[in-house]
C-alpha cells in the first residue's frame, strides 16, 4: 500500500497534542503474566524508571519517592505489549489513525510489511519527534519480481539498509530461483533477515534450509502432497527455526468466509464505534455486489476447505513446537488496525492453539525474531517498559485480550478510551 510523505507530516503535526511524558512509575499490586513461563505472579508491584523495569517486588519494599506516579493494579493483569508482526501502512492520510489504533489495542511493536513511502524517511521523522504516540516500528526493504540482482548487488543493497536503520527484507514477489539464491547468499553473509511471501519458484525444502526466516500466510505447505512429507516439512521447519505468520483473519475476508452475517460475531464488531461499523457495512456491501452474491456463495465451500487445512496446519506447527508469529494483516472491512490482533489470536484459539502459545507468539517470540529478547518481550527487570494492563486474564480465555485498559511504551502511559476518543 502507498502513502505519501505528506501524511508523515500530518501525523507529526496531528499527534503532538496527544503525546505523554515518560515519568517514574509504579504499577501497584498487579498480577503479572511475565511470558517467561505460564505462571501468574500474584499481587506484585513494578517500578519503572527512565522507560525500563527497575524492580518487581512487594509494594512495601519499593519505597516510592515524591513525584512517582502510582497506578493501582488491584485485581488486574500486566503482561508485555503486543507485537503486530504483519502490518501494511495505508495510503492517504491514515497513518496517524493506524498508529493510534494500534497503541489503543495494546500494540507496542509493529513489523512493517509494506509501505509506499521510504521507510528511512518515516524513521527519521519519528526520531525528530520522540513525543509522538506510536508503537516501536521495525522497518523493511521490499523486494519485488522486477529485481534480478547478483550477490554483489544484494550486498550493496544490504549495506545501504543498515545505514538507514532497516534491518530486514520483506519478499513480496520473486523473479526466479537464481535471484532467490543470490538473495539468500548475500543475506546470510551480511546477517540480514529475509522473510515474507513464499517464493513459488523454489521448493519448500530448499526455502526451509536457506535461512529464510519467516513465511507469511502459511504458504508453501499447500504444495505438500502427502502426510508423511508434511510431517517431514514440519520437522524441518522446527529444526531450521523458521517462523510462520499465519494471518488467518486475512483469509477469512479475502475468501469471504464470514458472508453473509458471521462478521457480526467478530470481537471488534460490537465494541467498535458506530461510524466504523457503518463505513464497513457500506464497503462490504459494495464489494459483495461487485463480486456477485451467487459467486461468493458458490466459492465459499471450496475456500472453507482451504481455510480448514490452514487451521489444521497451524495446530500441527504449534504442537510440534515450531516458532509462530501473530500478525493480523488488517486492511479489509471489519478489520480494525491493532484490534485485529485480538481477532487473529481468537482465530488461533479456534484452531486449537493453547492460550500461552498464542500470547508468547504475540510478545516474546517476536522479540526473539528480531534478536532483541534482551530488551523487550517479557516482564522482567532490565527490560523496556512496553506493557499492557488488562482487567481480565487472557490465559483463561484468549478473548480477554480485549480487556486492555492501558498501554505503556517506555514508561509513557496511554489509556485506551482516551485514545479512541481522539480518532
């Protein structure tokens, strides 16, 4: 998706009035889901200074000094902020809305998987205006099928990426297998992460052994003909530490699997503002009319079988201990940026993935993907204070992820309801 440089200026100017300052902070008597393990730490207090977690202890031992902000966590739950691992920045002037929606939904990190504006420019704008409300952004270099680089050309590209603070490559499409070989040889040499769409010109086994770090949409596995080979590929996925980002919610709408009325049962449908629902209803009705109701209904059964196979594959990958990433790929009607992470997590639960694995795949596992697990992804002393406060425990029911009340990014506190009123 494309968006212009002018919209970067628009959110720089438009969000200044909503920014928070980072203060020393204590979250008092809260139940902690650290994501290191599945244990619930009861009635602990967390001291945050200069954007980092300094101490976790009984409140009486923290001895807050004058001026420290104290947030009551009684009866509530604290966990790491969510990492949206498949986000497309929108066209037009909607980047400010995307950022606000994500923070309101508890997203503290975003992996940008498509953008029409040079991402180094976005990075520089945010660097110059640190008061802006935004999750932490992870930038990508996009590769399309019109690129047919040699190894040395990819080497040069990757050197430029590092200079511009872009740490990974998103493969959108691929020219041919030779280009893939050159890309991966250069990436492995330069220690640059390559992920994205499955390169259809290349065999799955070769991709899994190549150093390709994450596969989007569970693609590639659909070409496996028999169960024995599938088990071998899943085992290889685990052995090679290849991540998968399923984006099941994208399938639900791209395949019209919630037509005609199931979309009304979505987690965000009842809780979203009426202006959102009205807009989505109009857009969806126009889309269905354009495609044709009969065609949508006729194709639904076959597409549902494809979706069920994806659910089954996700469950197998999870059961075998493969690395998974939660990414929502929002952009269709009834998909609200940030909040669509909650939908995706519920989709995983419906597929049979246990709640702890889902929560880890939205927090600590993304930090490992970026080799930043020492900095964020868990609630531990020394980590960045990128946190969310919830009124209900998502370990008991993943739908409780909707109960997010507060998002904290490096000690800056944002209340969900206050942010939503700004939209």
